[in-house]
């Protein structure tokens, strides 16, 4: 059995970020900007590491979403502000 260390915050952010992005008009949603937003938000969030079996469904994610939702949204919004003011994508 392969055990993996995962940061649950990353899963929670992946679940919540699309909704936050949907609510933001006029911001770039290219993959470069979205990845930058994720990185900044994750750096500012307290990580929540768990050991899980590879391929296992993260049954606890939904519970943790409830617990950390407000923090994750706050950091996602802040990261969106930072990235939209200074995007790193190449403008063609
Ligand atoms: Zn972009």
C-alpha cells in the first residue's frame, strides 16, 4: 500500500477556487494566473497535512471545507487581487 502525504488545503482550495473565480468579473483566468493564485493562497494558508492511501477518496475533505472555507476564500480573494494587479502571463 502506497502512503502519500497530502496537504488537504490544496484539495480544499481546488474545490473552492473555481467558485471564487466565477464571482470575480474582469480578472484573467488563464492557467498561468490561476496557478499563481493557487500558489500565493497556499503560501498564506496554514497547511493541513494528512497521510492518505494512494487513490483513496478524501472523505474528510467535505468536513474540512466547512471548517476552513472562510480562511480559504479570504486568501483566494487576496491572491486574486495580487495576481490581477501584476499578472505574469505573456500578453499576445
Ligand atoms: Zn492570465
